[in-house]
């Protein structure tokens, strides 16, 4: 086959291939995407907004301390010859109970001596009264007129005044000796809990020495720190008013659910140096559960850290919402009547540990979205699980 025939045959084959290819592409079916632009609503969970009057709490951390805390010291010196078995760390004593006794022998002898001195001074006074009476009779017999100064000397008035002074001084010495004798018995100044004891039988003690540490049983204080912005919501007693109720918890030492109640007592007029927070005092009665009506309740320990939940003033006509559902920049996600997401700006009047109390931006019955969403755009379609359930039930009924 010559070259011309070969070229002609190749050209014919190419034409035939091109024609077949054209026919194939012209007869291929067209694919369509039906509903591809339909947007799927996000599945969310909601709660209804609750509007009303609420009493929030101000939560603060505090330290327990004794309202009455003293170092017991003697007012006379001597040897301790007697000690009460209750005067031991951890012991309870009542007001007036005898704790220690100092050897009273020396003080008893001094009292007897002072009493003798008083008797002698009173006898001298009576003698001087007799002398003055005789001097007055002599003066009246003379029937002479003297100046007031000379008359006082003649009638022994200075001697009588001196005798009277000696009696008064001796009587005061007796009273002081009696006091010192009584002070050899050291008693509890109030109902107390014994923290420590540093004196024992045979100890030689002097005035002002430390014998032990006592704290009162009636009341403990909790000194807590509160932000300055929260003080206006607390009721601090003024002129006999009642302070806010306080719930005391020790989550480290007490069982879950255990607590003690107290009352806000005083605002301390200086800020805590490091945190610059306001300091308040809370009183707790019978902190050691010593009284019968409090038996079984947890005990407060001096120096322990506790949590104080202080009842704040009542807030009227506000929406209470968990702080978890308040989003960035004080916004709340709401599902509107068209099942679309709305971002509402809200005004928060007060926040406590668990809730935000909202005055504007939410109404009673608003459906608040509680689901955390990665991407949030105003107007995004949203749906509830029950809506899916209802739609599925309707489809089943139609079939």
C-alpha cells in the first residue's frame, strides 16, 4: 500500500472516532442535585425563663475566731496547790468554776494582821473622841473667845481627823488583804472552753504569768471578706436591727449537707490589705454544740477556713438564670417563635455563685437555649428534639 492510501485510511478512522465520541457525549443523561441548598436546623435544648421575686446569696470565705478569747493570769503570786480536773485542754468549764488555787496561807496571815491594825486604829479613834470631849468641856468652862483656828487646836480637831484617817486607811488595807486572799482562788470568768494550760500543781506563779488560754462558749465569729460592690445588698445591724442570715459550711471537715447558721454582726471599718475586700463579722451561737438543743451539729474550729453564704436583699421582678447560660458580653441565646436563634443583650442586676438576676433583655416564658454551640449566628434555624419526634410520628401516620 502506497503512502497516499495509508494517509487516507488514517484520516477516515479519525473522522469515524470523532463522530462516535460526539454522539456519546450528546446522548449522556444530565445529573441534577435536588434539595442540595436546604439548610438543616441545629438541634438544641431550652428552658423557660422564670421571672419573680428572689433572695440571692453572697458567698464569701472566712476564718473562725473566738468572740471571747483570754489568757488567764493570776493577780497574786504564790504556789499552786490545787487544780480542777476540768482545767485541761479540751475541757469545758462554767462561769465561776474554780480552776486553780494558790497557797492562801501568807494572804490569810496578812489579812489577820490588817484586821488587827484596823482594830487598833478604831480604838485610837475612840480614845481621841474622848479627849476631844474633855477638851470641849474645858473650853466651855473658860468661857473665852478664841479665833476659829485656835479654837480648832484647843478642841483637838486635827488629832481627831488624823485618827479618822488612820481608821479609813486600815479599813482599806483590810479590804485589799481580803481581795488578795480571794484572788488565790482562780475562777472561770465566763462559760469557757480550755484551749491550753501552762500551770500545774507546785508551779510558782507571779502576777501576770500565763496560766492558760480560754475561749467563750457562747459565740464564735467568722471574719469574712466581701467585695465592696456586694455590701449594699447585705443587711448589717444598725440601731438594733437584725443582720442578714448566714449559712456556714466547712466542705473540708464536715459531711455533705452539714452546716451551721449565724447572723451578720458587724462591718469592720478597714479593707483586707492584700485583696482590698471589705471585712465583716458573722456571729455563730453555741459554736461547739455544747447546749442540748445543738447536740449532734458540727463544731466550729478556731482558725479553720469556712464558706459563708449571706442572704442578700430580695430582688423583685427579675429573671433568675443559671450563670452557665449567660454568654460572652452579657448575652443570652433565645429560641424565638420562628424557631430561630436570637442573641439578646441582658442587664444583670446581681450575680451570686449560681445565678444571674436579670432586669432587662428577657421576659417570662422566653425559651433560653442551654446547649453550647460552636458557631452562633443571629437567625440560625434551631429545633428541639421533641419537634423531631413529632415530625417522625406524622410521617409514620401518613404512610
